[in-house]
C-alpha cells in the first residue's frame, strides 16, 4: 500500500465520519482537560465520569460486539483485574475529603484525558473495522479483545471513585466513632 493510498483511505474515513462524532470527541476532550487541574467536587460529580464511561462502554459493546455471556465475562474480568491492580499501584492517591464543606479535593491528572481518548479511539476503531469488514463481529478474537480493552479502561476510570468511596466510608466510621 502506497503513502498516497493510505492518505486517501484516511481522508475518506475522516470525511465520512458524522459531524456529531467529532463534536463528541471535542466534548470528551474538554471533560478530560477539566480533570487536569486540582478541584473541589461533590461525590455525585466525582462519580459522573466513571459512570458515563461505563455506560458508553456497555452501549458500544451492545451495539457493535453484542452482549453475549463471553463478552460480558471478559469485560467484567478485565475491569476487576484492572481496578484491583491499579488500586494496588496506588492510583487515585491524593484524594481527600473535607468534612466541613462535604467536598472532595481531587488532584489534577492527565490520566483521565488519556483514558477518554483511548476509549474514543477504541470505539472508533471498532466502528471502522466493522464497517469495512462486518464479519469481524463473529470472530471471538475481535469481540473478546475489544471487550477486554474496554474492561481495562473502565477499571481505570472506576479506581478514583473506589478510592473516594473508601475515603467516605472511613470518614463516616471516624465520625460515628467520635460521636
């Protein structure tokens, strides 16, 4: 394949991608960039990103890969392994709870932006692959491979929420003990 052919193929892909997809990417990038600075946020707001990404992952799998038992099992397994491994590595450190304001201090991180873009690129790759070669949807390596990738990414998104829930639980037990 020549450079010209590759360039024409890429141009064709981008030009045939609906505008809303690029608007979605822009919105996700804004969301990701907002995660790069230190913030004081509520528990509800803190849980939005992991839940949105979880929903996008499940809906993407349902529409493109199907939600068979094997796809779900691989996704859940990858999610659990990813989340537990990243918790062991200390991802999510630095989150603290201010009981006076009832807000969490969350240090800025570039990781959420990287995860968001990776999730977008993976979903885009699945869509393009299935458009070019629909038979891939019937191949276990394709469906289970992307299920595992989505599970790993969702596990990483959930880590900060899990750290916060642990913090909140310990804060409540401290408050209950002190009362």
